[in-house]
C-alpha cells in the first residue's frame, strides 16, 4: 500500500515540473524578444541607417575626412548620434581629432550617461579602434597613436588592450630613439673619418712637396759644386801652364830663383742652400795673402754680385787653397793675389 502511494506521488511531482519549465522558457523568450526590439534592433538601425554600414567595419586609410560640425557642444543627442553614424560610415572611428565617431559617442554619454546606443556602439567598435591605433603605431605616427589610445581609454579605461597598445607604443618609441641615435653616431663617425682622411692627405702632400723641394735643392747644390770644381781645376791648369809658357822670357828671373806663387790645390766653394732655393747666381772677388809656406791668409771680399749672398762661401773656400809660394832669389816670400769666384747653377 505504501509503495503504490509513493509511485503516484512521484508521477504527480513530475507532471507539476513540466508546466513550470515551460513557463520559464516562455519568459526567457519574451525577454530576448524584448531586448531585440527595444535595444539591439534600434541600435543596428541607427548604425546601418547610412548605406547599411556596421560599426565594426574595418577602417580603411586614405579616406578624405569630412569637415567637422560647427559648435558640437550645442548639438542635441539625435544630432550627435547622426554625426557619429556618419563618421562610422566614413570610417572615421578615431580620427581626425574632433570629427570622429568615438568623440561623438563620448559626447552623447556626457549629455546622457548610460545612453544605450552610444554605450553599445563604443563597445562594438572598440576592437576596430584598437586596430586603428595599432596601425598608427606601426606607421610610426606616435603622437596620433597616443591621442587615439587616450580616446579609447575614455570609452573603456579598464580594457586590457590599452595596456598592450601602450607597451607597444613605448617599445616602438624607444626603438626609434635607438635607431636615430645609431644613425647619428654613424654619421658623426663618417664625418670624423672624412676629416681625418683629408688631414692625412694634406699632411702627406705637404711632406711630399718638402721632400721634392729638398731633392731639387740638393741636386742644384751638387751641380753647383761640380761646376765650381771644374772651374777651379781649369784655373789651376792655366796658372801652372803660365810659368812654363813664359820660361823663355823669364830666364833671368829663373836663373836668379825668382817666380810668382802657383796654385797647387783648389777647393770648390759650397753653394749656399738659400741661393739654390732662390735660384740665385753671382760672383765674388777676393784678395788674399799667400804666406811663405803656401797657405792662404787675410782673405777679403772686395766686390760681389749680389752682395752678402756668396761672400762667406767664397772666403771659406779660398782660405783652404794651397799654393807653391813665390820666391825671390830662391827664397820663399809672401805675395798678394786677387781672384773672382763664380757661382753658377747648371
């Protein structure tokens, strides 16, 4: 008896639950339908009013922005929503500043906090706006990217996407700063290298020019010394030949052992370096005393052309000459002589 009663109670309970479940399903369906007609559909109608566009449509760059409306602060909610829809259709979600969908929707929320159309539109378009800001970062338009991120933060300050965008913007800025610093350092190094190369070339040219001038001066000096030696040798030969040529006319003097001094060793003068560099030529006339031992003493310059250029070289050379002294009655005696020393470049 008790068992039959329990079975009937269970069947009754199951039959009572079925109508309650149906009622709950009906209520949920009614709420969904109400939300569709009262919230979702009006928003979609507002968004798609112009050419059936949708707020989540990807923004394409390069579209010319419309001129911003005049006196946005004085516009009504409907006007702001209309401008926002137009901005969405023109794909102006975040830019240009002052004339984009996000700013119009935010202005709507300032006038009417909790406006469902503006709230839903900002929520739906946020991912697309984040993509637009990321594109500005990738294009290195950092100031515009910062403005767009700040605008997104006004719509949804707690969205984690903002952290990612800010981190990426900071990293790109640091990377650009490093690249600019490296480029600047490289340019400075290239300038320093160019300056050093120019300085080294100028120094090498200067040293080469000095070496060339020195070689030319040495060559001219050697030629001048050779010419002086040849001239002195010729004069010595002439002086040595003169007594022999006059031997017949001076038999009385020879017999008595009297004859003039004869040059035995001629030392060519050193051509002054300053004269070689200046390409100067000239002559010097000197008088000197030939001592009884055949050396030269008391050398004096009596005339020169040009003056004071070859004087020292001439007197130093003549002072080193060696003579066979003059004799009188077979005895060596001092005598005077006068010579012209010629300085000539070949």
